[in-house]
C-alpha cells in the first residue's frame, strides 16, 4: 500500500495570508503563529504577503482576487468569529467557510480555512496560543497541500 503524502519541505513558494482585523487580539496571534511557522520552514519573508481585511466575511473576496492572480501556491485565511447574541455569527462563519472552499475549488489552489468559530473569547484564546494555535496548523496545512497537489497525477 503506497500512501502519497504532502511534505513540509517546499521552500521556493509564494504564500498569501489574508487576516481579518475583527477580534484583532486573536487574529494577531493566529498571524504570528502562521508567520513563525513558515519562517521556521525556511520560507523567506519576501515570499509571504500579508493582506488585512475588515472581518472574516471579507476573507473570500480577497482570497478570490489573490487566487485569480495565479501567483500564490497557497492562500491562508485567518479570522475569529465569536458567537454573540444574534445569528450574525452563523452568517459570517458560513460565508467565510463557503467562500474559502469555493475559491479553493474554483482555482485549484489551496485556500486554507483558518477562521476560528467559537462560543467564547476564552475558547478563541485557547486556540490561538503558544501550545495550540490555528495559525500554525493552517501554515502547516498550506505546505502539506502545496506538496501533495504536485504529487497527484
Ligand atoms: N467579523 C469577524 O471576523 N468576526 C466576528 O465575530 C464578527 N461578528 O461577530 O460580527 C465579524 N463581523 C464583521 C463581518 O465579518 C464583516 O466585516 C461585516 O459584516 C461587514 O461586511
């Protein structure tokens, strides 16, 4: 049985990160996690472009424009949607998830879903810290998918 897997060793690649400003205290940590991980894998700083959008709802549009340029090997969307008293949470989180998926499939480029959807800020803090950080996971997923796609034939 031969299982073909992506590696984390791709280095000469271009990555775009779209990070939302809403809940910045969380998204700053996700961004730092992703950034530090990519640098730890010897991807040079000038190969990583970071774009800020107002909220998670806007991530898909920026990701779509970036994907259409056919310049980036992967796009990472980072955001934090925290449940409030209204259904707004459901609309924003569903729009971000669907939009990111659609862009990924439309352009055949990995668009990584790094939007935390939590009930509380405490849960979001737990998932954006030093031990567990969705930004790190997403950067790893980006490298893995870039590598895997090259191996699919
Ligand atoms: N955007 C987020 O990224 N997280 C949230 O928790 C959030 N809440 O709760 O409202 C949020 N709203 C803004 C939204 O993403 C858009 O920026 C706004 O609706 C304008 O399109």
